[in-house]
């Protein structure tokens, strides 16, 4: 895991509202290419690995080792995706329904998924940290392994839009393969399709069993929050 604080707070445009975002971490190997973050005129952020022309104001992600990654959005409490030695994730209990809202809705619509399911997977996988990386090498918001990312056409797993679209496509494919069985699809997302087939169901791995239940619980919480908002 890699940790590098931003020098200052950035303004991130989320739908019609704006929030300040401070990244305390960003994971790369020590030889990784820097990522440049440019604030556009509308307040949105553009991520690129290509160095901008001289005179363009940017923030730069570079490499440095760290045991965890975390970030803070406006007045939200810190959301942290930390990893124990056995790879188990501990994530924030607070919900983040506004983060990456446009990307989530579009990816969900294109892949016939519930947006709240995507939110639940992102929450469980990375606590909405686009810089998260697991001990096994899974990267970004939906924790795509490098090989899986290549198969999905994701060029950079640390770019939120690319990662969400790739993860949504992969989850949709798993749901189709397991005939709409959400628990099996989630188990395959976590432990691999081969293990689900091998064991004829959710594999007997503590991490996978906890992961499946965590995502289902988060999915219910995000859906309930949406229903309560509609009713208020």
C-alpha cells in the first residue's frame, strides 16, 4: 500500500453539488508512472498519466510505501479500507451515496445493474478510495486484478470512471453466468469463478463468506436510504 498526502484540498464536482476531497493515499509501485490531477473550470477533476504542458496547475500522485490507504470527502468522516495480514478488509460503516454518482448510474444502466449494488461493491472493496490496492494486487474502486482489468479493456484501474465501468461489466458477466444468483456472483467476484464452480457454491473461505454478506448488507442499506429519501 502506498501513502502520499496531497499538498492541499481539491474541489470535486459531484452531480450538482461540490465537496472538498483530500487524498491521503495513493498506491503505486516505486517505479510507477506519476498520475497528474487537473482541476477543470467547472470544478471537476481530470486524471491523466500524460504530463500536462508547462503552466498548467496540477497535483501529482507519486509512489511511497504505506500500510493502508484512506481519504476524506468534505465533512464526511474518514473512510478507510485497511487490510489485515490475511487480506480481510475493514471498511467504514458510513454510507457514501453521492460519490462517483454519475459514473455509477451510467455503468449500472449500461450493464443492467442496480446502482446501489455497484455502490455496495465499491464500498466493500475499497471504501470509495480510487487509490486502494490489496496485498494481492487488486486495484482501484472495484479492486480489479491486472489480468481481469486487461480482459475488460480497462487501461488504468486507478481512474475512477474506467474502474467502475470495468467492474460493472465484470459483475454483470458473473450474474449472467450464475443465472442471476447474486450470492454466487459476489463470491466469484471475490474468490474467482473457478472456486465457485469447484465448490458448487460459495467457497468455504472466511473472507469470501464475510464479503458476500457484507455486500448484501450494504446493498440493503443503500437501497433503504434511497427509499427513505423518496418518501421524505
